[in-house]
C-alpha cells in the first residue's frame, strides 16, 4: 500500500489487512496523523477473556472491565473519545484458528467495526488490524504450557 493510500485510508478508519501493510508503516503513519497507536499482544491468549484482558492492557484502561463484548465496545469507545484524534489497534497474533477463538475472533472484529462507526460519528478515527496467527501449537507431552501471565 502506498504512503498516500495508507494515509487516506487511515483518516477514514476501519480494518486494515495485515497482508497489505506492515506494523511499522501503519504505526508511523498513525503517529504522523496524531493518532494513538497500540499493539494488543494476543499470542498467548487462548480464550475470549484473555484477548479482552490484552486489549485492556494495551489501551491502559484502568476502570473495571467486564469480560464480555459489550464491555469491549464500551472500553474502545471511551478510549477513542479520550484521544485527541483517535486510536489505531494492531491485534498481534490472534490465534483465530483455535477452536476456542474462531467465533470470538469474528465477534471481536465486528465490535471493532462498530467502534469505527462510533468514532466517525464523534469526530474521531478508529482503525484496526487483526493479524491472524492460526492455531496455537499443541502442547508437548510432559511440558506445562506457558501461562498467560508469562511467569
């Protein structure tokens, strides 16, 4: 995607295809436009609630957060409004190939699309990328999986 096309699409908001834009290019253009940039680290998330916790952590949302899609919508809308121009989120390695996350990944994308509309109606921009990572590898026999906390 050319720099001009990237800028034009970013000003409009919406979903970007991870195959057509790099994280570095999008982050640079977002910052040039005064948009807040955040990466949601989803690599270890194996459930909807883990993905939602990663979003809350990425956008530094300090209030109570109910782990459901309505709360995700509220969190993202509040965060978009709190920013001067808007917000860009990059969902890094969302394992949408996991049976536990397949439908949730679609639902999260749908919530993000709703936030795009909310942002536009309120003079802000919301853009997002979902970098799909397929299925988590199966655990090795006798080896405990890495906990989400990384500990």
